[in-house]
């Protein structure tokens, strides 16, 4: 059986769940400071890991594109198979930049295998000559965070990174409208990076950056989870977390989201009135949606086990 390691230069739950699923040792290499210094330190630590572990298979998250090219360059020295987990940001340039898209395409063509989360991205990778495997995020194991506490009534948890694809202004307007019905909104994420003044939105509880335990504590104390994206072909992480915690989900009317999260979810357009209606529906039908989520989880876990077996066979890790 081949020895595999998983390397990432950022904290992201998919790295943990995918590495655990495949039985690969996970190395999260993160440093602070300026970009150039940070890249040098991360690259040095990556060299150290490769030299020490001498793996047969190296899997890396993309982003970082720098990490991926580093591992492509030294592959000839250490003779490992290189797998890039392109997830979402490693397939289509998020900023639409032509040169960055060319860099992504070349990386995915040169890799021994590209892991993506949906069939549309798989089709794209094949058009550029890449070898691809579709694997959605494994459901995270959140049992250690579930303390059996009942949700605070009418609590909505908006999982947000305050990135350009997230229509948070519409959510805050929806929170204002729903406050008359005693809904309580909590939002995760670093709101300061987009210069939001929390005092302008008294109906919203801004949590800021919180610990993992506090993040999941709020998840389990909520009635409805809200996670939205403007992007196509993006399976938002908060949706997996909501399903794992068996919390009714409100997410975007996007084809890939509707296809994958086809039970236990309410889909909404990105305007405040639609979000208000979706949240109300999810809360009113929460008992039915929870039952659907339990059915969905059983089916999804079975499919994930099939993905694991197939991917392990491809990589010689059985």
C-alpha cells in the first residue's frame, strides 16, 4: 500500500475530512508575516516534510497555487505521484484573470490527478487534458461539539467569509425585516475586512473570528443555517456543516447546490424578500427538513464510501 500525505498552506475543514477519509497524514503549514516571507517559510517546511516522509503520493489543496507549483517542481526529485485537490478555487480563476486561469490550467494538466467537487468542473479539467476525479466534501464529524443543547428559538446562523461572492447586505436587510417576528441572526466571519460597522445593523449579532468550538457551539444552538454564494459550481462549506449537524439549510438557487443538497434545504434568490421567505419556510418546516437531512446523510455517506474506495484504488492506497 502506498504512503500518502496531504499538505495545505491554510486551515480548511475539507483538508481534515478528506485526509482522514483517505488515511493520509495531514500537514497544515501556516505562517504569518508578509507574503514573500510567508511563502519562503511555508516552502521550507514543505521541503522538510517531503524529505522526512518520503511519500509515494502527495496531495495538496489548491489554493495555494504556489504550493501546487512547488510540489510539481520537486516531484522529479522525490518521485511521488502528485494529486491536486482543486475544490473550487483551483479550477476557475475567482477574479477572471486570464494569466491566473492559464496557471491553473497548466497545473491541472501536469498533475497526476485533479480532485474536484462537481461534474461541470470535471468536464472542464478534461478539456484541458487533465485527469480528474469527482469527490464532494466528506461530512465532517461534529459529534464532539454536540452537547445536546436545544436551539434558542428562532435563531438563524449565517455562515459568511465576507468574500465578494456572498450577498451579505441582502441578508442583513432580511434580518431587519425578520426582527419583527423575533428572529435572531448570528453571523460568523471577519466583518472588519469589508469595513462593516456593526452598529448599523442592530438586528445582527456579529461574532467576528471565533474559535472552532465557539463556531460549532453556535451552529448547534441554531434553528436554521444560512450560507449563500453568487458563484456557480460552488458547494459551500457551511452547507456540509449544516447537514452534518442536521440543521435546516437555506442556500442559493444554484444548480450544483440544488442537485447535491436535494433534501433538507430551502433555496433562495439573492434579494431580501426571498431570503425572508426562505428563512420563514425553513423554520416553519424544520421538523420535516430534519427528517429529510437524516435520510440524505445515510445516502450521502454510502456514496462517499464508494468515492473513498474508488479514489484509494486509483492512488494505490487500498
